[in-house]
C-alpha cells in the first residue's frame, strides 16, 4: 500500500482516499449523527467508526475498530482490492455487498436487520432478520429471524424459520435448523464437512483414512422436534449427521484437527500471532493466518480442493475396543 496521509475528522460528509485515520470516527455533536462516510480507496481506519451511511467504492480498506451504521453499509458492485473489517460490524438497517471482484472479509460478527453478501468471508456469525448469501464462507453460524437464502455457500450452521438453498451448500458443524421445510432449487446438493480431514487438506497432505464429506438428504436426515409451552406447540426441524459423527468420534476424536482450524478462524481480530499447525509432507512449517484460512475455504467452495466422500462402513470392534 502507498504511503497514507493522516486526516482529522470534522466534515459533515467525509471522503477518504489514501488516508490513515488514527482516531475513531464518532459523532461529537447532534449534527454529526447524519454524517456519511465514503471510502474511495487505500484507507486504514484504526479506531471505531459510526456513520449514517458508509459506502466503500474501492479497496484497499482496513477497518481495525468496530463499525456501526444507522442506514447502510454498502460496498460498490465494481469495487476491487481487499476490504477487511477486523472487529464487529452492526447496522440498524442493512449490510450489502454484491461485489464479485473484491476480497471482502469480516473477522468478527455481523448484526443488522438485512444482510446481503456475495463473495465474502465471515470468521464470526451473522445475525439478521433477512439474510442472502452467494458464494460465501461463514465459519460461525447464520441466524435469521425471518428468512435465509443460501447459494453456493459454506457455513458453520444455520437457523431460520424459512430457508431457501441453491447449488452446493456445505456445513462445518453436524446440525442445522429450520422451522419450515427447506426449499431446494433443482440440482441443489447438501454436504456436511464435520468428518472431512480439513487439517490435512490445509497442510496439503493426504486425507486420513475414515475421513470425508457426507452428502445429506434434507428428507431422510431431517429430525423433527416438537416444543411445548403454555399449551402451544412449535416444530423445529434439524438436519443432522450426529449419529455418524458420534461413531467416528469414538474411533478417534482428535485426528482431523477441524476444531483447531475453525477456532483459529473464529478468533478473528484476536489472532495476535500466527499459529503453528505442524508441518506438511515436505517438512515445512504450516502457519495459520486469516488470509490463508480465507483462501483455503474458498478453494473448497470453488472445488479447487476436492474432499473425498466418507465411506459408510466402520469396524465395530474398533469402537468396543476403546472401552476395554
């Protein structure tokens, strides 16, 4: 990045280009509550930021503090470069990005009324009324109070009354939830990566025996639970591979290192150092950084990294032997 110029905050409409903001961008008087912020490219904001509307027209842009908008956080569809939010992001209304050529990353949680994201990496979770995700990776959970639509997305888990899914959907945790049956577009496939050997794949090594992705059937893998309170019944649908996971965990619960990789990602802005993940087949040390984790999961999403399918058989004697 080129040398950045420091700037002092005070304008009613703030435009940032090639700027380093060392302070927070927070309103100090009533008139500044309606201040809009436009990022035109190559900016670093070290403190927290508040805006009526925050528009990012071009990267690179680094927000090192928390961000909140009253109306909207919007990323221009034509934006390019790296755009990174290191801490939590919130909006009283919407967080929107349909940009396909920039690398948009949130290293913590997103909380808004409506969230629409494309080609985005989220290390934390998303909380909103309505959520639409296309070509995204969310390491945490996706929690929508009204509706959720997923297109070619990897997620830790999800929970929403109404869920629509299209293309390839992969889960990192054993279960996901909805109230109404999932509406699937023709050709949609669901996979669960709980038993995939993500640790070895991250290192570039061969996958472990007994590992692999599980293709889910939203009809046969659905478990209905009825909750009753004050005479009212509520049905929750769980889409789960817990039975298969329990059997595998009895064989060897630590062999895949998946939880370590997901925990490292979920640390987000708290990832204060590069974690040692062992060595690869060539004896080279493997570092765990947010940039490499993002690249790794997008390679899985775009099928540049192929995960084998899990064999449906296991030796019962191996399980019983654990208790002798």
